[in-house]
C-alpha cells in the first residue's frame, strides 16, 4: 500500500467511523477535568436538545447541565479514584430545562506523567426505562397495598374463603378456614397443601375418636366438578371437623388467568349447621302436624260414617243411600271441574245429607205407601234439622248450609226456603240431582225401584227448571257414557 493509498484508506475509515459515531443512539464525548467538551457526537447533542455538536460544545460542564442531586463532582471523584466508570446513573439537563435520565460509562485518559487529560465516555438515555421501572414499582406497591387490604378483609370475615390450584393445593386460605376447618397453625400454612393433609393430621392427633374429622370424605369432589364444568356452583358439604358436626353452604367458581387459562378454583363457605337443624326441626314439626291432621281426618271420617249409619238404621230402606249419593255427587263435581276444597266439602255433606232425618219419627220414615200432609211436613223439616245438628260441628266447609239447601230447586219450588238459581250453593245443586237419581233408581218403602232410565228422564225433564242444567248434563253424560254406575 502506497502512502497515497493509505491516506485515502484512512480518510474512508475515518468518515465511516464518524458516520457510525453520529448515528448510533448512544452519546459519546471527550471532556476535560475543568468542564470543556472536546468531542461529542450528534446523538449526544440531540439527546440534550441541541441542533449541532458545535452548540453543545459551548456548554460549560463546571457550571451547567447537571441536576443538583447528581453533580459533576460525584462523577469526577469516582472516575479519578477508580479510573473507570461502568454504569453511573445521573440526570442531565436538556436545553429546554427538562431533565433526562442517563447511564454513563467512562474511562480516564492520562499523560505519561499520570496527569488527567480527558474523560472519554459513552451515555445511554434511560429516561423511558426509568419511567417504566418507576411505574412498575408503583404498581408493585399498589399490588402489595391491595393484597394487604384483601388479606385483612378476608381474615376478618366469619365466612371461610380460599383459592386452590389445579391440584387442589391451597393458594390462599383466610383465617376462618384455617381455624374452623383445617386447624392450621396460621394462614400461610395451607399454601401448597391439600385438604387431606390437614384431615390426616387431625385424625392422627385424635386416635381415640375415629369420628373426630370426617370432613371432605362424605361429600362429592366439588373442586373437580367446578374445574370440569368450568362453571361456578353451590354445594352442600358436611362432616365432622375438630370433633364437631358442621354443615357448610359452599360456593365455588373456576379461577382463570387473564388469557382464560384455568388456574384452579376459588371458594367460600358459611357454616349453616344451626339453620339446617332448625330446618329439620321445622320439617319434623310439619310432619307431626300432618300426622295429627291425618288422624283428625280419619276420626272425622269415622264420625261421619257413624252419623250416616245412624240415619240409615232408622230408615232401613235408605241403607247406603247417602254413600251412593256421595259417590255420584263426587263424580259430577269432578266433571264440573270444582276445586279440591269444594269437592271435599261436597263429599262430607253428601255423606250425611239426610242427617236431619234423625229428628223425623221412625214410623214415618219406614211407612210404606203414601204419606199424609202432616207427615210430609215432618219429613220436609229434615234439611233444616240437618243444618241445626251439623252447625254444632266446626267444619272448614259450609257443610251445614249445603245440607239445608239440598232440597231447594232452582225455580224456587224447593224447600225449606224456596231459594232460586245461584242462591243455592253449587254443592247443594249437585246433591239435589244425585239424590233424585239415586232415590228413583232404588227401592222405596212406598214403591219399587223405577230404574236409572226413568231417573235420568226425570233429570232431563227438570233440567233448567228444577235442576241446574250443567249439573243435569254432566250427570246424564256420566251414566250414558258408562263412566258411572251405582
Ligand atoms: Fe234429603
């Protein structure tokens, strides 16, 4: 290589380095101990807000450019003592008065006698890095504060609260779950452990009582249920803990990370043993009440039948009459869609509808042939007599009123009061029809049985005048369709 070649080569290399020197986003400088900037690259000038290196060089570092908390004196002291600086954070002032965070790397340059000539350094602008770091510190602080608050709240509530990972190991447990269920030494102890660890430890500590701790073994594995379904749910869990029976109302939910990946479960539980006890006591007393009511019903039922029999012993021709009327009346009521309450009242009333005949002399009741008008009058008193007898008994249905009305006719021609149409209870209108049909189709002291056809003809003929037309229609239909027979 000739000298000329070398000159060209050197100048090419020099301009190459110069270009790199100006373009890298790192500031380079050479300064003197007394604060003069000897060399600098464009990157450094721009970092500090200058348009050119020349302008930057006018800065006197002895008097300007540093934030008071990190003066140049610190830098000088350190580099002269150590000879090199590898990463010194400082804050430098820009031309607009704002500060940037920088990290400096520098070496000292001395002459043969050891006197300091220059400081050669490289500078990174770490402002945005610092900001990120600060905001991270801030959010870390906030997280710690929030967690401390959450922990305080969780530990001060009566309900149990926890979180578990995919392997059902505790991630979090509040004081209530540690004290009431796990018997853990503190709220950190459950972390990384599963329920069985504590169950086994409890049992081992009480070998004299195999029932000391049974919790978590009787009930379904609700952690798996929640993780498999990925849905929250309510679970009834129970068993013994610390020798005491405990019933828990448990709520669990799947725990996901921000990308929707399943991490485990969270849960809460409230001890509801007392509520459950009350509930079962309530159920028991409800059952006792139902049994008492049922026995009352059966007593009442037998009383009814005794009363019905009583009438029939006095009037042998009407044996079974009331029972059959009750059956037909019940079938009609069903066909008319009467509600349960009305149907039950009707059944009871029909079973004893002639109870008033207890007050009619036996001779009249069993007399064959036709009756004198005075005898007829006595018989016609039986609905009112029935009303009086039964008004002594407190029924939940208007039994006595139904009985009083069972000989009324809708055109007002009936007795004892000559009521019309809707003035007559529907139950009484039904018994009226059933009574006539049964009476005509059976033997009577004064005549032989007329047969069901004659009875139904009578009903059809009287429908709308004597008998309720709806009741009459349903009654005839029951027989005609073969759905009912005595
Ligand atoms: Fe009657």
